[in-house]
């Protein structure tokens, strides 16, 4: 038996068009031996525009039989799985329907099948974006693709029989992500919280909360416990009424809010929640857990305090990898090879084995990378795309935000950065990346005879960072525009050092083509040859052209684009001139 393999393009899930553009049918023999991926690929190709017809089910009987037996899923679940693996993004009912050439309504007849995939924890609910509107959507759980790629059946993470600390770490890790991801519906998070409690009924907190039989009571208590774990002992501890907007605006939840502000909520009556007290005054719109709750529910839990601020200058930001916009980056050959190597190393499959091997040989298992080069060469964006591709959240640190005018505070701030990062590594399901952006100031040579307080502060901060790099167990990436004055002690502590140069002509041509969709390859190459621009400068031109299109209704032609480029060059020359006369830019 053979199948008609359609090339060169699979169906667009957003355009609403057919499976391919100018399709070419190539007869491809059916494999004699299946793997999970080859069987899913076979099903995927034939499912496109199939309308799930009788003919489709009949022609794909062999791969479907293999997959249903191997994965313990039914046939329609296999089809959904194949589409989700291919698209690697949250999909709505409408997007499933577009791929299969079925109506949205007909897709929704399979609600029970997708709900079962959610219950089995192969799939998670996550909003799907279409034209700026978020619809109910579904995405693969973390680890599914990795398992299938190795021809293994996905086994969800064990959630039963956890210790109190393990349970609270999981709660903190999940809520840290969900409450900052606008694509996640809190109702789905609530279902997960109930599932966690039911899986650990012997823990005091689960045993007590399951008695309430009200999902909002359970999730409210765990949300406020989560707040305590992150802010324990800090003035900012406490959940405000505004924060409770995560709950729906319905009769039931409006009653919950009323009871909280009037001290009549069941968790307050039972002594687990209380109003916060600020400067000796009770605030009935802010709530904390009581000492009774800490005693009964958290006696064996050490709070992470991961959100305790480093001071008034704190501007750290934990960025979820799911919120990073995918971008195609183009590199020169040397950079491409190094970036691909780092991406492979940081993958969820490879990093644990690499770190284990290093530890067995008595070597430091932390991974520190330095990306250096001129402005606009893609250093920062590379860090973000590495994080997105490897499923790692980013703890971004701006060095300027760590400096404090008071003696000793800057040193304290940098210590708290690493302390918070270690806590995040404990609570996060996947090790995050600690990202030092624009780290010029901390990697410069230390002052040998520091007499000024600023020099002493810089030296002290650098010494702390050097010590932390020696004991680093996680991932640190720093970016800088300058390396000429880099301290040798830092140079040897960075395992990978990648120089980002301005793109070569052929690479620039690809960037021009990717950013200005309507220009020809020859125009792109002409622009690349004529203008020695970085990727950031090319993006500036693309933005100007987009603005021009909104104002005129027409895409700027080559001559107009060249005028924009000349303007960019003028701006650059003016910037250089300002530097020469002593002003920083």
C-alpha cells in the first residue's frame, strides 16, 4: 500500500487555506515497520482535508492500529495528537477543523476525547490566539514530544504520594507560570489544583481542603498559600482584592468577595485566613494565611521567598518561555554552529546527562555562556529564542537595577539574585535561565587600587559573582557589547563565548527578505550589498515601512526603502558625532 505524500507545504492553520499551495502528489510506500513518529506522520499527511471520512479511517487502519495499541489512545485522539505535534502551538476547535476541513461544531463532538487526553495529562488547556482574540485551546503537555521522538510512550510526571515540601513546590511552580500566562484560563488551573489534592489526600492541607467541596475555596486557599511561599515575612505578603480578578465575575464568586471583605468567608471562620495589617491598620481588602494555617499546612515546608524584592531598584522579571514570540534568526556560519551547539546542550533531553557526567568527573556542572558583539546583532533575542526552544523560563537581571547608593546594599542585591535563582531552580519543573543583560559593568577588569566607593562597590559585586559562578548548578547567560577590557577571571568562568558579528551579505539578504515580505530576492540582495546594517537596523527599516503602509495604503518600493536606509545612516552618523563631542548615547 502507498500513500500520496503532499509537498512542499503543509496546511496553514491560521490562513484558513487548503493543505498546500500548488500541491505535488508523490507516491510513497507504506513503511513495513512503524515507529511512533513515522506512524503519526503518515496519519497527519492523510488527515489533512480528509473531513475524517470513512475512506480516511480505512486507508490509515494500519498506522492507527499501531498507535492506538502502543499509546493506549483511541483513533481520534491519535489524530488530535498528530496535529498538535506538528503545529507545536495551542490549537482551538476552529484550527483543528481547518486542518481536517471540518466545521468547528463537528470538532466539538469530540469534546470527551480531548477531555480524556487532558485527564491523562497528555494535553493541557491553553488559550489559542486568532486575530487578537483568545479562544479555548489545547496544547501538548511538557515532555510529550521528547518522549515520542525517542519512540517512547509519554509517562506524565508523578504527582501521587508527594511530601509536603514536594507538593508545595509543585503548587508554587505551576501557579508561578499560570498566573503570568494570559493564555491559561484560571478555571483550568483550578482543575489541576483539585487533581493535585486528590492525588495526595493524606497531606493535611489536601485532606482539609477536599472537605469543603467547593473548588473556589480550595483554589483560593492554595493561591494565598502560594503568595506566602513567595513573600513570606515581607511587607508585600498578602493577596489583594484586585488579585482575585482571576476568579470569574459570577454570582458565586461575587459572594466570595463580599464574604472576604466582611470577614464572613468560611476560610476566615475556620481560622485559616485573616485580613492583612499594614502600619497597625487592618486592611479588609488584603488577605494572608494565619499562624494556624502555617502550623497545620506548612509545618514541613520551607518558603522559597522567590519574590522578595532586592530593594527599591529591583526590576527583575521572570519571563515565561510560552510568552516569548517565535522569531527566525539568521546567523553567520560560525555563530550558527555555536548557537546550535548551545541549543542542543540546553535541551531538556541533553542537559541532565551532561551535568551528571560533569559532576561524576568532579567538574563544575553549571553552564555559563557569554554572548558579545555590537548592538543589534541579535544577542538578547538569541537568549530568548534559546529559552523558548528549550522550554526554559528566563530570570532577567538588568545590572543597573542592582546598584544602590547605600553601602553594602548592591552586594546584598546580587546575592539575593543568585539566592532567588536557586529557589526557582528547586520549584520550576524545568531549570530556568539566569540572564544578565548588558553585563559590561560587571565583567570589566577589577580596579587594583580602588579608592572611590563606586570602584569598591563594583569590585565587591564582581567578587560575589565570581564566587557564585564557581558553585553555579544552573544556566547563566550574559550579554555585552564590550570584551576588550574583560577581567580574565570572568573569561575562564564562561564555558561558551560566542561573538556576534554583523551579518554577512547573504545572511543580510535573508534578513531583508524575512522582514520585508513583498520585496524580491534581487532587491533584498541589493540592499544587503549596499548597506552594512545589523539585524536591528534592518528591523528599524521594516518598522518604518510598516508605518508607511498604514499611512499610505501602499508598500514602499525599493527607492523609498533606500531613502529610509539613507536616513538610518544619517541617524548613525549623528550618533557618532554626538559621541565625539562628549555625550553618551
